[in-house]
C-alpha cells in the first residue's frame, strides 16, 4: 500500500512539473495566438486593400500639408499698385505724460483684397525698447505694408567705452 502511494505521488509530481507542463502551456498559447490571428489575414492584410490604405495615408498627409501651407499664406498681406490714401484721425487725449503715440497701421483684408487703415493709439513705452513705425515697401509685385514693431534698443557704450 505504501509503495502504491509513493508511486502515485511520484507520478503526480511528474505530471504537475517538468517539461510536459511547459510544453502544454506553449501549445495552448500558440493555438490561441493562431486562432486570434486568422481573421486579420483573410481580409485586409494582403492584396488591394493594403495598397489602397497606404495611398490613402499618403494622400491624407498631402492634404494636411497643403492645408497648413494655405493657412500660412492666407495670413500674409497682399500687394497693391499704389499706396492707399491715409486718413487723419483726431488723437484722443493722453492719459498720462509718459505715454507715446503709435501711428495707425494698415491691415490686409482677405475678403476684399485691400488694405484697411487702423487707428493710432497712446501706449506706455516699453523699457529697453523703441518702436519702429510701419512703412510701405515697393517690390516687383507692387507695394506692401510692413507692420510697425517694438525692437530692443542697441546698447549704448558708457563713458568708459564699454
């Protein structure tokens, strides 16, 4: 009786451990993997559908790049044969003695394709910066407006030449 129990214990240990158990798990995992992969191979992984998908991806990237390019070029100003006439507006009163006057600017209107005048305004000067007024530039395509902007002042040498 003892011998039978010992034998059945050894058989049980051999069944639960060792290479047979690992082999069964590997086969089971491989079977599950193959079963889950079958539908993908039958439909679109090969053939015309895969090629069409690749071309659609390339086409969508080209459309995206064209849209970005169009958005950037639509923000740029246009060109005119001659400068529009400047209308003088009455300056509103200054709120403080430290404020400076910034002359009106011109902005490009994309719908009407003309420059539209913007009124000037009072503002506080920025420390270490000076305002460069906008101006008209003449090119082969016509005249275009360059907006005014703030720029850093060049460092002035002190009395010691530094």
